[in-house]
C-alpha cells in the first residue's frame, strides 16, 4: 500500500468536473440546492475530499417532481413516437462509449474500483443497456382479445390491451456500481415512455452527474430526466413519499428497502426493489477445479465484495474442500490492493469509512466465534478504506458472518458430504434469495440443484455473468421485480383494457 505509484493522470475535463461544486439537473437546468448546502465527496483510496455536491432537500425534490410531472403530462417525451425515443436512447449509449475514459476515471476516483474494471465492465455495460433498451421502445405492445360475454348474447366486441407508461418514477440507486446502476434504471424507464427523478448515492455522485450531461447531449428533453444528490433522510425519503410520484424503484440494502415500502405505502405507489443477498455457491467433487476455484474467487472478490449477488457462502464437497479453499486463499493472497487509478490495482478500497468499519466488525465477529482466516482477515491500517481479501474456514451456518450480508471481500467456506436435500436446505437457509452458483461437470445434476435454489439468478460453472437481455432480481427479502431483459419493462408499464361494442347481428 505504500510507495510511489504510477497513477492514471486525470484528464483536464475530469479535473475540472470534480473541481467545480456540482449542481443538480432539474427541468433541464443545472441548479444549486435551494438551501445552498453542499456536502463533501471523498476518494475512498485516500480518505481525502475530491469534490462537493448539492445537498438536496424536500424543496428540491418538489421542484424536480413538478418538472417531471409537467414533462409527462404535457410532453414532448410522451408525444414522441417510440422510434424517436428509441433513437435518443441509442444515442445515450453511443455517447457513453465516447466518454469512456472520463466516466471510468470519475468512477475510479469516486468509488475506488480499479480503472481497468471501470473501463472494461462498468462503462461498457452501461452503454449496452441503453443500446438494448433502445430497441424495446418500438416493441411494447398489447394483445387482441376474443370476448365471450354470456349476458349480452349476439353482441360482438373489439377488445384489446394497451401498455402505457406508469408516469413519474422516483429512482434511488446505490454506491457500489454508480454508473451501471443509474443506467440499469434509466434506460428501461425511458424505453417505457416514463419520466424520472433519480437520487444518486451520496457517497458516489460524480459519474451519475456526468451521465446526466450525456443525456442532455443526446437530446433527452427538459424535465424527462431529473438528477438529484443528497442524503437518504433529507432527499431520498421525501422523494419516495412524494404524492405526485407514481412509482418508486430502489436498489440498495434490504433495511432501507423496507423503509422505501413504508414511505410509498401512503399513496399505494407501485414499488420495485433490488436488495441484498447472501448467495450460496456450491462446488461438487466432480467440478473442474481449474474453473471452479477462480470462479468462486471471482464470485466473492469482484468489486471488492461490494456486490449484492456476491457468492459469499461457499459450500464445497468434502473430497475437494481443502484444495478448493486453499486455492481461493492463494488467489486472495496475490490480489494487489491499491487506489483505483493505479493501473496495476486489482482490488480497491471499501467505499467509505462507514463501510470499512462495518466489514471490520464482521471480521472481528468471525474471529470471536471461532472462524479461521486462510488469507486476509484484517482491515488495512493507514490511508484509505482497504480490507484484505479474506477466506474464512471453521465456520458454521449459525455464525453472524455466515448469516448476514457483509458486503466486503469476505468468503465463508463450509464442507458438505452428500448432494441431498440437506444441502439444498442449507443453501436456502437465508432471508435472501438474489443469486447462487453451482460448479459441476454433471450438467444434469447441476440443473437439478439450480432448479431447487430459491434465487433469482443461478450461475452454473461461472459466476457474475451479466447481460442486458438477462433479468436480474431476487426472491424473498432480496426484492420485488427484475432489472434488465424485457422483464424490467413490466416495472414501468400499466396494462389498460379497451372494450368496444360492435353491436348485434348484421
């Protein structure tokens, strides 16, 4: 962690972006918070302040919702043809790729993730979801219905369904994938014809604000996309509870998700939630360990473990248990920690002091309950919020580190003897149900296990594979609804039945 580093030089445009106190986008205008308040934005690799953002409150929420309401009720977005909307959405994707380096640098310095990952994954996937959803703008359709009404004999009807945008959508996103989470939310809401007020995570607002500039450049009309920055209690809560919001979409912790539901319940708003996880990853004796070991390591160490779908509960069949856990530990020992802007960095810091202390507390709990660290097991002292990649053994299903979501690079590994119902019960023994993994060369058996896992996504012989066409979301307390794929459009559409009487016989 010490010594000189060959850090990626920030582009002048990025230096200017973070060097200027950031305003928010309301009705096509960049404005300061009405209170004039700002808050500090930190580089988690150093703990130093890199910029300031507007601290929006209820008055700003009111203005943003009013702008969105006007844009939805009076156009022009809702009056455009689907093809016109699709071309604008596609252009957003093109511009994201044009600004790849700026977005990657902002993501890296603000969130802490390695810039190589931001370039290769976050930015590319963000562009891809806009390109994918641009095509759906022209493919939203209803059905023609054949009615058989017994109490109007001889009368014919022309009946059909229409899919219509739900209206003004409030979206609240997390800090672990700031750009990508914004894209996952914004692309489908635009394809459906809705308008949006989005609150960015206070820890990581920079790439979302740059995305807002990009959307303006692409031609998104004023008021269609409004972007706010601020804190949950003073900005997120009044947004979720606002009476002129028709729908709330939230990604974040299950704890906050429950508060979102309560806030939205006064007006019976529609709500979708993508929440936490404690995902099981199962490796059988017959697995190809050259695939399974790095796959399981990717499952927990990707994005510093700050992923809701992280494969944090590892179940390994007894015959290969020692080899697998030692193999993952060996990978963990070699991972190079460092600032995201260092091209050689393989794992960056936790996003904040709060998250650093949270994960450190779980490591302490694991030690106190008897877990042993094959690698890592400690927070890194000094500048920045770094946690060692950790593999914990001697764990059991009752431990806090096994039951609760850690949201850090901490794997709990446990052996099992037989592939039976007891294994499935252990894998499903969680209040979450977001994801899971199975590694086996017996594809039939792997399918059976996948079918029995109560999870929204199950990866077989791979982990953390995402595509714009593949729905993502959870069972149980991992949320309601799905992101991505055509499934996500259901979040933002209403179904209207239209019935026209054609009269009796000719």
